[in-house]
C-alpha cells in the first residue's frame, strides 16, 4: 500500500500531515516506511508517556484484552475502579468521570460547573470565564471555551455562555465577575496550543483565592500538561494551589484514548444517575494501561523530568537562532529566529521529529527518553535553529 496516497484519497483532509509515514518504533525511536529512523520529540503530542511499545504497558493492556475488552458502564470493572482510586489518592480529588478525550473531559467539567452553580445559586449563573490564547478542544462547546477567535470563525453559532479574559490580568477578571454571573473559571497553567506559555504564579494564586471567596469553581485543564509532563504530576501543583475540577487525557492513557474529569469536594456529587455518560468511558483495557502509566509516575521519574528539562535548557542557552525557551519540564517551546516550520523541517531531515505551537518549536518527548537520545536531539535542534549565513 502507498500509505500517503491512500490516506490522501480516503481520509478527511483535516490535517496538514508531515511527509512521514510511521510504521514501527520502540521507546523514543520511530521508523518510517522507507526505513529511516527518527528521535521522537513529540510523543504523539504528549500522549506516549513512556514511548512507543513500552513493554509493561503492552503486557498490561494485552492481559486485560485477554480477559474482557469492554463491558459498558452498566457494570463494574476493576481497572476503572482502580484507576479512579489512584487518581483521587494522588490529587486529593473525590470522584472521577471517565471519557475518551481531553475535549470530553472539558465538556464534563463545564456541565458539572454549570449544574453546581444552578443548584447552588440559580439557573441564571452559568457563564464560564476562560483565558485568551487558551485551547480546550474541538467540540462546539470546547471551541466556544477556547480563547482564540480563528478557531471560531467557521462554526458559528457556538455554545453561548463563555467570556474570555486576558491571561495574568486579575483586574479584567474581577470586572467580568462584577458584571456577570460566573459559574467557573477554566485555565491551562501552561497554554500549550497557545505557544507553550506558562501563567504567572502570582496570578494563579490570586485567581484561586478570588474564586474561593466568590463561590466560583476553578477548573484546571491538564489535558496536555498533566501526568508528569511538567515535572509534577499535574501542572497546578507547581503553583501550590488545588482546583475544584481537574481535566486530563493524553499522557494518562499512554497511547490509548482516555479522558478524565477529576471532581473535588464541591463538585464530587453534582452529577446523578443519567446526568452524564459515555459508552467507552472507563474502558477496562484503556484503564488498565493508564494504571500502568500512573503508578510509574513517581518521585524519581518526576525528578528525572526536571533534570532532562535542565539539560535541554542548557543546550539551548545562548544558542544562535533561539531567542527564548518557555514552558516547564518536558513541555518546552522555542522561539526561533527562523520560522518554526522551517526549523521543524530541518530537524526532520536530520532525523528528529518536533512539533510547533503558534510561532514556536514545541518539544514534548517521552518522560523516560534516554539521556543520550535527548542530548543528541537537543544538539540537532540547536543546529537546525541557526540562521543560514549569506
């Protein structure tokens, strides 16, 4: 099969794919259909937490597939219950709703926030404040939540009830809350699709205090930042706060689709029977794999993520053509003198797969990428970022 041509013929043309067809891999090395090897610095956009074909993950998922691959949520399964328990014990949250993606997790969070506000204050308190430059998903409602106008243009009318405030501007947020009945504020501590931009610590802490004082729920979207990516289990932990709802997906599944809304004390019992649901949510094979991922994101791994982050930052420090480095842990954005797309292409030609986010080169390698591969990739990226001299 000509993979690329068949894809172009039969798959909806929604992706500007790189000219690479991946056929196999192991760990942080990928191989294309022409036999070329690449160091993977994207991990499926922060999904393959322990790389490709991780032995323990494969064994755990395969073992569950040999027992029961799906039952529906009409019945109990051990992997679903075990994963929910692990997530609550690691975060202090009280309940978990499982879906299949980050967008679904955010949809659940929005529904919970609106129902909580309606039950507590009345049906007219439903507005969700999100931040400009944010990204929360591709459904109509999570698009409405996303604070980037260009995502909205083709799909009007979007779900009403969302207001976008400038990041790191508490005065604007307070003004919105003074004139609007706000149910919740939803933030990404690091705006991934917005260019790998971390929120200011002072702002996040003040926001948490303000929401608590005013009966407003705080939702942290940890779809991309979660599951060890920033050097803590969840990015909000870098800021010393505890939100009311946490959404996560991507790296939790290790390569299989999962989304989870973690509900704190106020939100834990908002949903009753029939208020929400998902056919595949809590799938036993997916949850078994997620358990094998989560139980390995321990103190030692998180420390290694921070060390690897420092290694990359040292490589890029004062590098010609790299103007700045943003982000935390193994979620980094490089502002380059050359267009990011050009740097990514040069890296690809040299055997390193990177991503972009806005005008930056984005790096999201596996959490356990070996140091020698990480260092090699770092120097290739550094070289690719150099402007060509006339």
